[in-house]
């Protein structure tokens, strides 16, 4: 049976575990898709994560596993140009033991809707678009260095390790730095790049 001849309910049954799904991604009319998702959620075959977004997770004897807050946020916002901010950025590098009450994310897209458990910060640097999650975390740590509990030297070590592992490309970050609104970020990045090169 081709995808175009399947009902929304059949598509939901065949959906791989740990998948997100929206009504607009299902075949048939919008009303049929919404009804199929409503019935699937009522049966416990999917869980509603946010407006229009559902998740098919592994089933346990206690019900369906829900996705993490960060997973939902990245699905709603998109991964491009989105990365951790504040203490979430420092945690991404293992530089703080602080656990923020909400996941903190910096985004370059318009803030269309709130996401439960997430605090969003709008950044106006379009060059962040090509950066990885950890590269955005680096810019955010440079914006708020007080989030690093163990000091500047530990940041240098963490970034050096991330560069060696290929998780951070300083050249890409360097291209985005001139567009950052904070002059302090630009200065701190220069110091950091010099320390890593030394």
C-alpha cells in the first residue's frame, strides 16, 4: 500500500518509535489527521508535546515515554541557529554544576510560541545559522562568563578538547563573532583563540 493510500491511523501505527509527528505530515484531510492524532493520544499510542506536535515513544508499564524538554524545543524551533544559553550553555561544556529551572536556549528565529520548561533568548546574529549546538554554547558562555564556575582556564581546556574532538570549529565561530552585539564577546573570543593556539 502506497503512502498516499494509507489512512492517518495506519501511518501513525507504522511510525518508528522515538518519532515526532504533526497533523500536516499525515495523509488525508486536516480534520482526519487531527482526529487520528486525538484518538491515538487517547489510546496512549502517542503523547502531545506542544500545540500540534505529538511524539511516539517507547511504551513502558507506566505508559509512553515522553521526550525530553530539549528534544521538544529543538523539534519546535529547529536545530539551525539554536543552542544553549546561560547556565545551559555552561553545562553543555561541563563547566557548571548549576541546573537551571528551565532549559535556556538562544535562537535566531522569531519566537513564535512558548515551550513549557524552556526560556528563550532572541539573538540577532544571522551568522549563527551555520553553527553547531556547542559552537552556539561557546558564544553564549563568552556572553556570560560568570556561568563558568571553575574559571577561565577550565573554559580554555573544555573548548580545546571540543576542538580536538571536532565538536567545535573555531574558524566557523570566528566568522560569527564580528556580528555579535556584545563587544565583550568579541574580546573574549580573541583571548580564547590566542590561548588555544598557544
